[in-house]
C-alpha cells in the first residue's frame, strides 16, 4: 500500500466468540463483497518533485471523488470491482483540468478477501491513466502528474493487503510493495495499534504504517544524459481507520517522502501527501 486509495467492500473485524473461531481481543481483517454496492471516497493529494534541471520538477494537487462499484463476486471469494473518478480537479503543469471517467480511464480489477489484487503489475502499467486522446493534447500526459492521477494508486492505497490470520493489538506485518516501487518490503511495516478507538462516537480499529530505508537508485536523465546512481532515502508514514461497527475503511492519512543523500545532507526529490475519507452512505447512491 505504499502508493500509492471500495466499493461495497467491507473490512470485517470479528471480535470475541462468534462460533468460538476467534479469540477474545483478536481480529481478522477481511473484505466482504456485495454485488452492486457502491462506496465513494473523497480524496485530496499533493505531490511535489524536485529532480533538477536535467530530470525535471513540478507539483500537482488533486481533489476529487472516487467511486468504487462491486460488479460481481466469484466462486473463489474474489470480487470484480470498477473504480473511477466521479469528479475532481487536477492542478499541474500550469494547467487546471477537470478529471472524471471521461478524462481518466476507469479501472476494473479483481481482488481477494484479504486484499490481494490480481495482475497488479499489468494493471498499473496499462489502465487507469489519462485517456490517450486527452494525453496527446496536454503535457500532463507525459508528466509526473499522469502517474499521480492514475486510478490504480488510490486502489492500492485503499485496498491494503492483510494477513490471512487473526491479529491482536501490537501485531505487525510487512507492507506489500506496489508495482514500479523499488523498495525492500521488510523495511516497511503495518501495525495494528487499537481496535476500540472512538472517532465521532464510533469505535474504530487503527493501523499505522511506517518505514525508512536508504539504498542506491538509478536516475535516468530525460534529456539523454548519462544515468546517475545516487543513495536514496525513502520515508513512509500513514494511519488508517476502520469502523468496527460498519466494517469498512473510513479514512487514511498517507505521507511519502524520497530524497537523495549526498555527504550526509538530504535533498528532497518527491513529497506526497494523501488524505481519503469515506462519504456518508446517503451520498453513495
């Protein structure tokens, strides 16, 4: 869920003794799929990059509403889901664009009960981007903003992958790296920190994600110059809230930073901040 987020998908935290299957104080994070159901999330994302003159730089801001609809469920328990922008705006490259399912390709994906997205690599590379007819008329089609607006990154963020086992407070597990991310998964971990925090009168489970790693990375010069190998530091922090009563994710606050390291000093390359929150059911029709 590094990147870089469900449409009728609910996270069930079964507490206590239902059928005696789960011990008191433990939970199981598992999605439930209801065909035809729709969930809508309000998202706000800011991204800034500073790669220098040779590699390019820029910033963008996305404000929008994403709609997730469960198309069908499959015999193995998976679900097929369609994700699309309902509406929104993208500010980048000196442009201000309205984004919708007409501007950005909708994305249909298959997902398991515990959040495994099938064929994730292919999905990230081929779908959910700015439509070709729009990309050809705008610099946004080849800029960092094209990746920022990709539907998949939000799917990857909202549909986190969970262990197929019971969890108790304090348990942690490795983050699953998304496609195109060169990170070591064991340096980034999720941790269940609470199952009864109260937010707006509602008990929620809290999952925090944190990671910090430094490794060599190859940077390609867009002007045809030689590749550069530089030490890169990546830092990730996020907090996700799940409603125990409703059985769904209600919000995520995600922060990502990468920087090159030179002589003990750091120079920011990418800073990204994302907030997503579930809209009331009355607005999801």
